C-alpha cells in the first residue's frame, strides 16, 4: 500500500511552478547545451556533452517525481481543530523551558525546521498527532527523554 503524502495549497503551487519551469525552460536549456556540445565533435571524450546528458537525466527524474507527488498527494488547507492534524498550528512548551514554540504540522515533503514547519512523520509531529490541548508527550532523543506540553492548537 502506498503512503499518503500531504501538501498545502502553497506547496502545490510551488511544485506546479517548478514543474512548469523544468518542462519549459530547463528542458530547452539542456537541449541547447546538448546541441552545442554535439557541435564540438567527438562525443566520447566531450565533457560538456556528458554533463548535459547528466543534467537531462536529473531534470527528467525530478519532473517524474513532481508529477507523481502532484497526482498522489492530498492537499490540506490550513485550519483549526480540537486535535493535532496536518494543517493545524500548535504551540508547545518544552519541559523546564520558559517559552513556547509554535509549529505548523505539514506533510513530509514540506518539513522546514527553519520556518517551524514539522512533518507529521517527525518524532515531535508523530507524538503530537491526534493529541488535544493540555496533553503531554515524551520524545526519545539522543540526549534522553524530552517532555512537551501541548499549550494550544490553532
């Protein structure tokens, strides 16, 4: 059974934009590079040609990957809920910490710790998933067990 991938509207738009760029602009650039490399002569020892072919392979792989993601992903809108799920924003407090930290719960494809977006598959995201305001969770880390309290769900 295939795993469900969740993405937000913003991520869907970003993937569609990337796909369009790869199909229209990048493919044309690679074809031009291939033609220029072919014009140089002997292809067996032509570094430019081999690099362009490698770029072409990587680009086509990425196009297939994005196509698959867009076809199979479930788009989730940001929303409020009484329990933690994809699309909700949570405020958690680490045990013995003074401040709270706010995270958006997103699908694995969108996880971005710099912007406080954690995946439902991450240790913290998985522990919080399905929990309600006031619940406490413990996560095993390399430094030992860490406790978090779910302060709010938005």
